[in-house]
C-alpha cells in the first residue's frame, strides 16, 4: 500500500444553504490541498469527495466508521479545524492523535482555536500551518510533505 493522507475539514459549516453543496471557495481550497498531497505521491481520502461535495450525504452510522478507518490507515492526517470549530474535525483530531498519526493543522491567522488543538503537539507529531492567504498555506504544505 502506498502513502496515504486523510484530509478532514468542516462539512456542515462549509455548505451553501442555497445549493446544499460545498461553498465554491471551500471546495477550491480542499481541491488545492488534495492536489498538493497527490503531487507528492500520496493517495488521498476525504469525506467531501466521498459524499460528492454535499450531494450524497451519508448517515452517521455510515460516515463515522469510514472516517475512522481512513484515519487508521493514513500516514498523515491533514486537518482544517474550522472557525467556528467543526465538531467532526475535532473528533478526527482525537482519533489521529491517539493513533499516533502525523498531523498537519491549517490555522487561519487572527482566529482563535481551542487550547486542546493548540496544545496537540504535546501528545502527537503536529505541524501547524498558520496562513493569511491560502496560496502561502499550500506552499507550506508542499514543504512539509
């Protein structure tokens, strides 16, 4: 099996209420992250792709074990915790840290994040990417992979 990455990001908070699908800017951001990971030879798993960007929602009893298994099989977990925070991504951060996965966390400059997210590198291998614009964030991710 090749190198694997699971990319976790908010879902409900990124949905356009008019279309029921992911907001265009958030979809573009995730596509950029995924392309960056793939360019470095990683196979990428992501719930947004699996659920067709919001067009094919899965039930909790379907998506929860799938996400857990993807993180369990991943070498790296790339997380966008969200602001406001995504409960789902925070659960995934817990799974990844207890499974001793390498974690890369995207943090928007000027936003506040949970102390547990900010202190995660005390219990796991964590790199934080603080970014003002997303182009710089992708460059940082490229350098970390």
